[in-house]
């Protein structure tokens, strides 16, 4: 009698699990191969949101507006010349903006920064001629943290654009212009303003504080370092811990910039020498790696991150000059082009929220022209996680030997889960100690080199202590089997359960991290999965020593590779890691010391475990 389809599926599943170790390695390799196919799977970026009205409007910002902006820039430049210090320059420019808004009939407000002395932010509001006041858009400029001439050009152009757009008859959303004092950091200054904006009680803010409608989109604008010159526009998307805005915000802006009348290139790179018009496979792979690295570090790239933290779609963009671009706009032409860019951007976002739908927040950009959606980029990580799951199932169900094939009746494996969980808990404690030490050294205001050396020393002490505390005796008990009611129970060696728990910890944490920061989860899984899959004890002392040596070489190798990719010295790696965690609350440090370090400790414990004698029947 032939087996039913259900029985066939069950047998196939059992066969796959029984050969889980080999299949897991094949799946790991397959995951890497699929990841390398990213350029082939990438699609051209496009605007999915029809309500953005891209290409259906025309710009009205003309040469007269450019000349007015130039006059404002000249006035602001004189303020720079007359001021005695940079802090005073910023204050006087903000006061000038406040007065300029009043003179032009716009609402203008000043808000002081808590605990920052005489620092304050300014914002103006243009009420929509055709709106209901429930929604708004924000144009953001930052003063005090960059080139003084570039800031003069930024504010002068922003003022004229705000005048033009704020009085437009088509405006359906309130428009706000926020001038942030970035003397203590553009993100901190912007967060302070948003805190005030969303506060239920604004207190005494000197002249009052009025709000517009709910902010739906925000754009942080900067001019080039030379002021009135531009050949391309650099866009910054990264928020805290790899958070990104709605993809259509970027694609809409890219479409506006790269088409007439703006007609400039869009760049995602901080290095102006990177050529993003090269769509070769190797170039796209490098763009993918850089994009994922920026996400994995978790460091916000601009003031737009403050809006993203409040669930507002926002991007930062700045005009730049690049030698690779054939045409550089300068002077009046630059002001007109950038003014048209701002006007068309806000006009595209002018439709009310009821007419908009959100497209995608999970994506990877392979430069400004190609992207991977979640359906494409999640596959490699899913394959890697399945490889871990399959090995854990195999070792839990069948242990390290196919006992069921040589025994009559049903066979079950017994594991010492308490000992395994105890070892993992101890490893997590040591990881927490090392991570806390790293942060503590940084908080003592030690330099990055000292923090790195101190962290390495603490990690080495923790490593030795862990191995001493978990050292198994030389005389190992034999593996035993017990038969109960025709069920053969095989008690597995302790290291088998330890390995399963280690894999389970990595599988659980990386599955969760995938949804919070995919890039960080993928890089961590790629690095740690081989150690978890391959670590095993050996009766050959030479093989065991080689395995321990390979595991010991992994951390310094990772430090060297990641430092080279980040462009920082390897001897400053932990100092920078602690600084970023304290400054930005990034996930990278908890992943290093809460996941990677404990997992490696357990792998060491498994690799040095004694090999026990043959099974003894009870």
C-alpha cells in the first residue's frame, strides 16, 4: 500500500532534518549567492504615489526671485562680516530672519532652547490660502554648524522661496519655515524645536508660540559650501538605527531634481568623487554595501532624523559641486534653479493626506537610480536564518548520531537544557560587563585609543574567566541510553544542548533585529552563522586547537575589516562604537556585546568540550 501524501511529506521533512548540518551549510552558501544577485534583482526607482503630481506642474520661481534671493544673501553676508564671533553671527542672522518674516506679513515665533543659554530657534508660518489648517509642510534650514557663506546662501534663498510658496494661490497645506540654531548640533537643535512644537504647554517663549497643522513632510535644505554654486544635489535619508522615510518622498524629489527645469544629478554619497551614474554590477554592489553600512551603523545623517523620530516623512538635501559634472550653475542661475527645486518639491507635496497613500518604508537603494524592495532583499536573510533553524532542529531531534536508524522502536534525545541555558546566561552577563566597561571608559572622557585598549583588556579577562568557570573535567561521563515503554531515550553530550541554545539565541535576536535594522541583522548573521554551524568538539587535539585559533582570529579580523570600510583606525574602533552609542543610542554596541560576544564565548566552549565515550546502555 502506497504512502499517503502526508506521510511522504513527513518522511521528506525528517530526512531533511536528519541531514540538517550539510543542508544548513548549503543554505548559508545559497544565502550569500542570493545576496550577490542584488544588482540583477534591482528595479529602477519610480514614483508610486500619483498624488504627488510629479511632472504636472511648472515652476514660477524666476530671475526676479533669484535676484531678490541674491540681495538677501548679500545682507546676511554683511552680518557675518560685522559680527565678532560665530555664535553672535548666528544670533544676529536668526534675529534678522525673525524681523524679515514680520516685515513681510508672516507669522514669526522664537523658541528658546532649554538649558542652552541664549540659543533659540525661529519659525515662520504661511497659512494655506485653500487649506483647512489641519496639515502642514516644513522647510528647515540650519545655522551655526557649517560654512558661513553657505549658510547665508541657504537662508537667503529659503526666505525668498518661503515668500513665493507661502503666497501661492494653490497652497493647500500650511507652510512653515524653521530656522534652527545648530551650534550644538543640527539634530539636537531640531529635536528641541520639535519638542516645543509638540509640547502640551509651551510656557514663556518670548513673544508666544503658534503651531500650524500636523506636519506631514519636512525638507532640510542647505546650499553648497561656496554659496551660489551647484552641480548636483546630495540627499540624506538615514534616521536613527537605519530608519528611513517613505520611499516615495525620495523618488518624488529625485524625479523633480533630475528633470527639467532643475536638471541636476542626485547623489546619496558623502564622497563627491563617487560616480553613481555607473550602473555596472560591481558599482551597484559597492553602492549597496555603502547604503547598508550607513544603515547598520545607526547614525542619523541629518536634521531630518529628528522629524523621522516623530513619525514625519523627511529628508535632508544640499547643493554640491562635483568635478565629474559637466555643468555647474553659479550666481543667479544657481539661485533660480534651487528655488525652482524647492517650489516644485513643496507643490508636489501639496495634496492633502486623504489623497495620499504610503508606499514603502523598507527598501535598499543601489545608488539614486536602482532599489530593492523588501521582497527582494529579505530573501538572503531568511535563507540564513533557516540554515540556523535547520541545524538546531537536527541537533535537538537527532543529536550528533543517527541513533534512530540502528535502534528498534522510537528514539528520543535528552539534553541538559539547564546547563546550556546557564552557560548562555553567564556569557550574556560577561557581555554586559564588557559593554558597560566600554561605555564607562568613554564617559570618563578618555580618548578612543584608550577606550579600545581598555575594552579589549576587559573582554580578554572576561573570556578567560568564562572558560575557567565552564571548564569540564577531563574524565567525562559516558553517553547513556535508557529504554522506557519501547522508547529509547539517548542522553546527549552537554555541548550539543549548549550549541542548540547558542543557535537559538542568535536565531531569535537576528529575527527580531531584521525588522528594526535589516542591514545590521544581515551583517551580524553573515558573520556569526558559520561559527555557530561549524563549531564542534574534536578528539584530535590538533583539530581542536585549530578550531580555537580560528575562533580567536574572528574578532580582530572583523574589527580590521569594519574599520577599513568605515575609514577609521582599528585601534579607535571601540571608542567610536561607544561614542556613537552614547550620542545616538545606536543598536550596534548592544549587538556587539549582547549578541556577538556571548555567541563567540559559547562557540569557544563548544569547540573545547571533551569528546565523550561511546553509548552505555542503562
